[in-house]
C-alpha cells in the first residue's frame, strides 16, 4: 500500500467544516488532545506502518 497524496475527499468543504466545528468550543489543550485522538484513530484505521511512516515524513517536511 502507498500513501495517497492526491485529493481523495468526496466533500472536502464538509470535512473542513466538521473539523472546525470540533475545535470551536475547545480550549488549546482540549483541541490538541482532540487532534491527537483523531490522528491515532485514523492511524489505526490505516494500519499499515509503511504508509504511516511515509505520512509522518511528508508531514514533517518544512516548507
């Protein structure tokens, strides 16, 4: 399996709205905790260590 980096959302605006709604009433610590839980849930769903490591590498690149 390889990491998909091309747009793959059926409705990216709806996802963004849901993500911002999640954080709207949270303080910084709660927001960071929610982000960590979301990352772990999605990583568990992906399950492939090579794909996750590729995502970590890309996410860590400084632009």
